[in-house]
C-alpha cells in the first residue's frame, strides 16, 4: 500500500480544547493545557505515526480579536499555520446559542482550498439529543467536508476522527523519522511546562502576561541528572510577590509540580531552580515578545 502523509492544522477560538485534542491524538502530553485563554502561543508540532503513514499535527494559538501587541502576534502565528497544510480542523464548543463563523476566518478557510473538518468538542458536557440540530446549524454556515462530534477529554469520537483523517491523507513521504514526535527542543518544552504550572497554581491572581525562559539546561556527565534553571517573567512587582508567595511557598509548589512533569517528559531525574523577574510591559514590546520565545510574526 502507498505511504500516506500530511499536515493537519488545529484552529479555533481560545479554550475549545485544541491542545487537549492534540495530546489525545498523540497519546502523550506535548502541548500544555490550561483554562486560561491563549495558553498556546507558538505553533506546536506533533507527529503521529501509524502503519503506512504519518500525520503531522499543528496546534495553534486561539483565534480572537487582538487586543494589544502580544495578541496580534499570536493571531498572526495562527494564520501562518493555515498555509501549506493538507487538512484543517476547526474546533468549536457545543454550547447553546446560534453558532457563528468569524468573517476573517471564513474567508481564509475558503481560500485554503483544502478539506476543512468541523470538530465539535466537549460533547461530554451536553445531552446527545442536542447534537444533530447543532451539526445542521454549523453545516449551513460552511461546506465542511466532515463534521465530527467528540470529547478530547474522554476520548469519545477521537478514533473516528483519526480514521477519517487517514482516509483523507494523500500519498506522500515520511516527513519525520519514526522515533520523532516533535520538532520542539527540550528547552522549549521545559519552559512550556513551567508556564502551565504557573497558570494552574495562580488562577486569576496572575494575569496573562507571564513568560518563561530557560537559562540553563545541562545534562550531568557524572550521574543521570538534568539541571534546569529558569526565569518566570511577569509585568509587575505585585505579580512577582504572588508568584513567590509567602516564604517562597508558591514558587516552590510551581517548581515541584513542574519538576514531576519534566522527569516524565525527559525520562531522567531533574534538578529545577526557578527565579521570578519583573519585565515591565513586555507584552507591548515586539522585541521582548520575540526574546521570550514567541515566534516572530512582525
């Protein structure tokens, strides 16, 4: 049988479950997950190998009306991902109300000239009787090649999506070796995992303007240990105080949880040291945005 391969973009508004779906499709955690909007800031590439082919998934920042320089950067990165892909997955939520399609997004989908699937995620949160009417409403908005309801969290419907994607893949070469699941560096993944723990453990107390840079990533030669030193950047002194917490307890908790995930990811014992640094108004500065690891769209 001919080898099949292609690139699959995951797009949609913030918090629709794109990163959760990517992790479920890959069978492992690659993209960080949070209830906070715009958790994903860069294009996250994940490779799924199967008998006779491979799918290369591209997770993207959430699509929303940009408010400020950082949001503009994230939106441009999302749009860039739509070029030169084989299939587009548009994720939406199944909640009440009339569905709508952003005019700019619709225009770009029409120009893409590739199959567009509508993925109605989070169906575990609604009654099944409401699905068919919802699917019919979405079908009236755009000529989707497929409309697939699923739950990325529970896995319901994910295998159907996987099988449907394989049917749509064209003949093509393997783009990545069989032992490779991402093109992201371990340093980048470490920074992302730390940022995820910041979001989880500070709730609404620390706003969106948090970035993480890894200053040291060193594998020891005398023992199986990876030493990581990272800086959590925030915009205000008051936010720094929240991140550190009383007697440093909050920062210690962030480090403890991040270290556990890092050891699973890296398959080795990890020594993690965290610092907090104030970088005033970094989300408004294109130079800082690029410096903090967000792909340069400017």
